């Protein structure tokens, strides 16, 4: 397969290095044949050395020639080789590179090679050596051309070259190219790895039939062997099968190939497909496929099933699902916990199938998950479901025993007029007039916005009515429902309540947020006609113009605002500055800053955060100094957002000294704020890359002083900073210190330990490498491919390849799959130790395993 082919190239390169480069020999001639001995070759243009003396230039002399001259020399050698009758001593890979550097396209090169082969068939042997090198260099298009040429001339090609090409095409998302490459081969020549690549390409193209055809052609993996079908590909196949309603045969084939599914990805697929398909059968089949392939049903699975059962109004199916959950609940903590989102989905399905008795089952399951204390949302949903299913007595009893007794009724009357109305109808139907009256009063109080109060003046009533409508408009705006927001505004206008700038600005903002600028402009014109405009309204419309790049309209709007006697405020200037920063108009930014200062408007934290985004690596020192001066002019205390922006900017422009000075100054002034762990992580990483270990340690100490709990990422940055600067032992000591702290123990992960391993590997401390590795295993910290590659690299560097076989056994036992780097490192290690036979044995074993 691709892996052993690449490693064969690596081993060959190692041998060539040992035989030729290590011994000072030069295996190939890169000059016109006879140039060294014939005495008639001309020196390159512009070079005086060797001119006319007939000798071959030395390597040192060649280094002085331009790359262009080298390419021309190679092409001259190529032209001479085409006229010979035997295979020339010529590095064809460099010839191809020269052709490309001299402007030839891939198609032109293909024509040139065909012409050369027609003139000198002996070139075919040299061309046959190119696939491995092209594959190594990821020259996919050229590799395709070479393989086509070899097939055309009947030359045998290693199947691994075709597999490598297909893998590279898949990597580049050239799915049609994968199929085209495979079509050049006999069906029986396709290896399992190539079939797997074809399946992945077919699923990306949405071709289920093609994917299933290749699956059926593959032999069942041996017992205990890993499936050649990747988890992500298996998920894509199931998605196509669900849409085509061909789950049974697809699942059967995937199970035969022992394909495995990632539980989280499968849940995401199930959720997406259940929403898209809206088909109970398809949802069930997908669920069954997951179970058959070893994915236990999780919360997402039950949530999707509940949605599908509700859409299908399948009462029996829902009852069966609840029975399954009840049986699972008996498993205690290991069972499925019916969380609030799942409970609400089950109650929605219960309402859809109109079987209110099931609501009590759902509530009992939810009580087990929430320690017997369900929230108001679930309680109201149960009550509403009972009322919707005409269980009027149960609904009213539940309301009084659960909602009223727990103080939920008043709060939810404000949020759910539908529930209140349903309960009033239920109470009226069964003759519970007192309850109906109380509910009616509660609804009236909620409508007037005075739940829990006892009246008020007419002015306060008008104000509360406006506030209620403001809240309704904002709610519709969040849902991008401008028509409903307009309906609320129109209804308030018709009510006769005196309107203020607040409600006008609220609807103006709704128009802007929903993207209807024309309507916003028309509404703003009405506001101006009614003389109900203020700076807030102008800023809202200004933001709309600037976000759409209407700079002229924005400029006119500011002039109009000034003409009305309204002073531009900080929000106005911040919007203008933001637009200029986004447009990278530095001159315009500082013009607005000057205008702002002339108007006596002092900058705030938002202003400075915007200006900090302007700073880049090419910013002048004066520009940086000016921004810092503005930060120092801020009247309010520095907040966490601004401080983080300052840090981010200093790191971006690589002025860490400036950052240190600023932090020191702010601390002395008492303006220093407690920063979050991720911000410390960014600073530690930056100082670590700059090699300032002292500052790295200062920052960590500062975190400890301010009692900032590090995250795993922050700790990872600290460990990386120490390791990168040659302090692997300090990094390991730090890890041990965190392990002693129960709260921080959870921050230690695979990445952090792998970094420590890398530090010891770089310094060739092989014993410490394995002590740390054994410590990882003892603490049940999982090792991944990177971990094992780091360990193997340490073995290779320290001539300790005797430990490699045990590491590979550990990898297999941990179900960690080796990659190309793993095998390359092993081969390199054996070559360094001089055990070339062992290196080739590794390659052969890989080939036979494939």
C-alpha cells in the first residue's frame, strides 16, 4: 500500500546516503555527456571559471551559477540523451523539475516524454524509477502522467504506486481522479486499501451503489484485524443508505467488514438525519444500524427517536421507548439519564400522540435524573401536555400540587400565556370556577406586567406597556421575524399609548438586525418627521450603513446629526473607527481619532479595543505609541476584554517588551485586572517562543498569586515553553506538582505528557523517556500515535531500537494505529544502527500485512 511504498523509498534513500553521499561519491551526472572528458563543452553564460579549458566544473563552481543556468544545462543533457541508443546517466527527476521551472505545463511535459521515448526507448527504464520519488514529493499530476506512460508502453508498475496516487488524489478531494486511476487497472489487481479509497471517494460523490459494489468485492478482515473502512467513511455510507432507504444491506456489508462507528459522530448524524428525513422507519433503521455496529444508544439517539415518534404520531412506539428507558433506569448511574432536553422532547411526542398518561412516565424518569427536583420548564410542559390531551382534572390537579406549591405559576404566567389559557379552559370545563378565576386574574396581571405588584399610576402603566412591547419586539428580532416585530409596533401605535424614542429606536434596531435597511430608512424618516430622534437612533442607522459599506451615506448621516444639534458620542466614533479598521484605512482611522479628540470625546475601552486591531507587524513605533497613549486616557478601569486585546496585539506585533512594561505599569497604578487562564496561556506561549524563560516563570507565578486555575491548554503552553527552551526536567516537575493537586489533576492529558517525552527525547535522556512513559500508563493517561512516534524517535536517536518491538506491542494492545511517521522512524532507527536488513524486514512485513 501507500505506507510500505513510502517507507521503501525512505529505506532506499538511506542506503543511497550511506553508499554515495556518506562516501563522497556522486552517483549521477547532471551535465551533457562527454562535457568533462571531451573538452569541447562551453561554460555557462556569465561564468568565467572553467571557460574554454574543457574541464568539468567542480561542485563549488556550480553553486555559483544561477538556478536558471542549471535548468538549461539539464535540458541540454536531456536533449543529448534523447539522441542516444542506451540508457543515459541522468537524474530524470531533476530533468522534470527543470522542465517545470522553465515554464512547461504538465501536458507539455507529457508530450515531451512521449517524444523522447519514441526517439530513445532506453529512457523507459529511467522513467520507471520516477513514481516513488514523485509520490514522496506529492507531485500528483506528474505521477499520473508517468504511470499512464508506463502503462502505455507495457512496463510493469508496482501496484503500490497506483495506490499512492489514489491516496494522494483522495487527499486532494479529486474523487473523480481516484475512480479514473482505478479504471486503468484490472479489478482483481485492486488491493483492500485501494478498495477502501474508492469507497471513500464514492461516498463523497454521493454514489451509494458504487460504494456498496466495492464493499462487496472486499474480503472479510481476519479475526481481530482492524477494518479497512474508516469510521468517518462508514458514517457517510450510512447517511447515503438512510436517504436511499437501503439500510439493511448496507449495515450487513459494514458489519461484515467490521467497520466501527464513533459514538459522538453517530449521534450527530442521527440528529441531522432525523430532522432531515422526518421518517420514523429511517430513524429506527439508523438506530438499529448503530446498535448492530457497537454504538450504544445515547441521549441524542433517544432524542431523535422521540422526535420521529412524535412526527409519526406512533403511540405504541413511544410507549415502547419509555419502557426501554424505564428498564435502562434500573441500571442506576450507568443507565440513560432523562435530562431536561430529552424530557421535553418526550413530552412533545406525548402531546403529538395525544396520550397524556405517558407524561407521568416521562416526569418520573426525569425525577430520577434531577434528584427529584424537576425545573419549571418540565413541570409546565407536563401540565400543558395533560391539558392538550384533555386530561382536565389531571392538568388542574398537577397545576395546584406542582406549579403553585413550588411557586412556578406566577413566573410562568409571564412567559406562557398559552399554558394559562389552556388551564383556564380545563378548569372551566370541569367546573372548577375558583381556579379558573384565579388563573384569569393571573393572566390579566401578566398582561399588564404587574404580576406580584398591586397596581400603579397611569404613567407607570404606560411605561410598563412600552417596556413589554420593547421586550416582545426584541424577542421577534432575535428570531429574525421582522413582520411579527412590525405587528407588535403597529398594535402599540394603534393603542393610543404615547410613544417615546425608546420604542421607535427598538423597532429601528429590529429593521437593521433583520437586514431590511430600506425599511429602517423609511422608519427613521417617520421618526424625523415626528421629531422623535436622538443619538441612539442615528448610531443605529449609522451602523447599518457602515456594515454595508455605504460610507457616503454614513458621512451624510453624521453631518445631518450635527446639523440637528446632536453631539456625536463614543458609540458614534467607535462605529466610524471600526469601519475604517475593517477597511484597513489607517489614515481614515487617525482622522476620526483627531475629530473625536477635537470634540472632547474621550476614548473608552471599546475605542481602544478597535484601535488595537489596527496594529500589525508593519505598524510604526509612533502608531503603537499613540494607541498606548489613548489607552492611558481611558477614564473607567481597564476591563478584562481590553486587557486581553492589549496582550493579543503586543503578541501579534511581536513587542513583548512593550507588553511587559505595560503590565508592570498597570499593576503599579492599580489598574491590573485578573486575567483568565487562556490569556495567560497565550502570553506564556509567546514568551516561550521568544526564549524568555524567566518571564514564562513570572507569568506562571502570577497566575498562582491571583489564584487563576490553569486549564489543560494553559498548562500545555507552560510545559511546551519549558521543553522548547531545554527545561524538560522543570516541565516534568511542574506536571508532578499539578498531579498532587486534586483540582488540577484533570488538566494533565496525553498532549502534556507527550511534550515532556519530546523534551527528554531531544536531550537523548532515554531512561527518563521511558520512566515518563511508564508513569503515563500507570496513571491511565492514554497514549496516541504522536506519543508512540515520540518514543520511537527517542529510541532511534539513542541507538535503543531494542525497545521498539515492545512499543509496537503496546500500540497494538491500546488499539493505536501506526502511521507513515511511525514506520519511517523505525526504519530510520535501524538504518542508523546499521541494521539495514532489519529495516527491509520491517518493510516486507508491512507489505505482507497490507
